[in-house]
C-alpha cells in the first residue's frame, strides 16, 4: 500500500511539473444530499482522497454535499447527462427508473445492523439484483458500490408505541411505493418530498413526521422540531454508488481500475463508520434534550412488523422480483 501511494504521488508531482507523460487529467463531480459528517458524506470524502492519491492527481474529485449542486429532484438526470459523474442516492430514489431497487426499502428487511452485510453484499441475491439491474444499465448508469446508513427510526410530535398510534399522522417519505404502502398499512398517510425540504416541512407542520437513521435526523436538526422518536429500526437506508457508464468507459483502463478500487475502499470505510456515526448522532440527540427516544420491546416492534410483513413484501413481489422476495422471506424468522 505505502509503496504504491508513494509512486502515485511522484507521478502526480511530475504531471504538475508539466511532464507530458502524466497524460490527460479528469474531473469527477460527485453530488449528494447529506452533510459531510454523515456515513455517506464521509465515504464520499474518502473516495475523493483515495482516488486522487492512487491516480497521482490524474483524477480530481469534486464533492458537492447538502444538495448544493443537485438534489433529489434533479441529480439522477444530471448523472445521465454527465453534468455530474457520480452519486450515491438511497435505493428509494431510483423508484422511477429502476423500481426493483425498492428491495432495500422493504420494511423489516433487517432485525439488526448486524444482519446488513450478508444481505447487501455484492454476491448476495439482493446485491446481484442491484449490480445487474438492466434498467440502470440501459440508462447508462453503472453500480460500483453499495453503501450503508443503518436503520431508520420514526420521528413525530406524538408518542408512537403502537402502529395504532400512527393513525391519522402524515409522514414525509422518499419517493418509493413500498414506503407509501408501509405507512398506509400503519394507518398513516405519506408525502414524497426531497430530503433538502424535510426540516422546513417538519418545522412548519406540513407533515407530522418522517423516517430516517439517527445520523440524518441529527445532521438536519430534525430532532429540534420533533418531540418523539421511536427506535423502531424498521427499515434500511442503503445507498447505491453509481457512475455515468460512458464517462467511466472513456477513462484510460488503468484509471477505470483505480476508480473501482477506490470505490471498494470507500465502501469498506463506509461500513466501518456507519454504525458508529449513528450511535454518536443518537447520543447527541439525547444530550440536546429536545426529543424523547422510545426504545420498543421486541413484542412492540413485532406489532409494527406484523402489519407490513409479509403483506407489503408480497404486494411488491412482481416489481422487485418474485424469486428474490421469496428468497428474502425464507430468511425471515
Ligand atoms: C432521505 O431522503 O431521507 C435520504 O435518502 C437522504 C440520504 O441520502 O440519506
């Protein structure tokens, strides 16, 4: 590792000094919607660091966090038009172009964060379905990693101990039919909305609540406008790291390899920090004292689960792939 990095550094210095052997240089714009401090923000910054080092400066990565360049409404279009080259949207954001990716939105896909790596590894059935998704390929989008932000919690201004206590509440959701059905089965309504708009919508009471991992709740200050969190761990936020395929293939072969290897390294790093950052965010919320966190008993959590598993899974089996859904259902206890 050290030797390779030193060699790359030397090549970069050569190119900067005007050495023509350094060759053409490339820029990757990487846009995302969360803060740099989150599991996705940290992994994006790690990708930048590694790819710039390994390429000896032949590739520069510009990371644009916080929806500052593109947000949920336009980032996938920007990727396809090569206005940005990389994104890491949550699975739900692909619903319009690749609805099968809603597999990661299935409620209660995981009982604990420890179950995530096996189900979402590149060679698992779910992982393969995402890497080999034909709708993405036909839209010139290539998957080069799967990143993680752990499990979602419910927030609102009401104590939510039972699914019945959600009746009549409205929740912001990512644009996913699976998520709409999840809340419907709990007796709640839902409104799809861009991530950048969630804080204001909560503050102004446009919606009553939302669902996200602690790191997203804390980094958007949602807890300051939500009096209750139920630690339901009911769903997953998984990111699909994607690159404009034409752009990737336009790179010299050695740089294509460096991009993939750097993505792998950033993915490993993401897995290392995701759980820790979510625990830290939970502690910050507890210290802020604005929000009561309710931890459910296994029986209470099961009451939420029984309303949506297997019903929502079966409802979307055709969209996600019946074999994959059956396979995942067989792993449920
Ligand atoms: C959301 O919209 O709630 C999340 O997908 C945001 C993110 O990228 O984590």
